[in-house]
């Protein structure tokens, strides 16, 4: 039996990709530009200048669907690193170490890396122009 939403799975996936990228880019904006809120004092420079650009650029690329496989793969790895370096040293479980968001982003980005950009993306427009097969 088919789910009542199954006919919208392509569009729902695109909405998820767009929203996840949009939400993620603000973490980079916060680190690099202290916008919309500033960073807490004492954040190491490698987090600000290492993670910030990955989050800002990766979030934008995922949101618009450009180089989506690679952008999502890199951001997934960054979130795995963030979880184990920033949260996993405090406690094992995400609920205990406040790492739920990092873990969730890690696996959502891994899923996006496997699925690709889908519809409503720059990648699909580029493929349509070149005549190659569409991405999932």
C-alpha cells in the first residue's frame, strides 16, 4: 500500500535539502561574522576559521543544490568531527553531551551526499542543459 505522501517524495526531499542547508549556513555566519548572534567567548580559532567557512559555503551549496554530493559529504564529515571532538569527549550519548544537533546534521548530510541534489537545484539545471541523466 502506498503512503499518501509518496507522490510528493521528490518535492519533500528537495524541501528538506533546502531547509537543512539554510539552517546550517547560519552556523557558519555566526562563526565568521557574529551574525545573527555572536560566538561565546573562548571559542578556539580553528573552530571559527576552520568550521565557519565549511558551514557557510557548504550550507549555501546544499541549499541551492550545487555540487551537492561533495558539499554534503564534506559537511557530514565535519559534523562527525564536531561531535567526537566537541561533544563525545564529555559523554557518549548525544542527550548527555548536547551533541544531538551535530549527530543529526552528520547523518542528514550523509543521506544528502548519497541521494544528490534532486529537483529544484542548480545541479539539475546544469544537467538539463548538458543533456545528462537527472540526479535522484
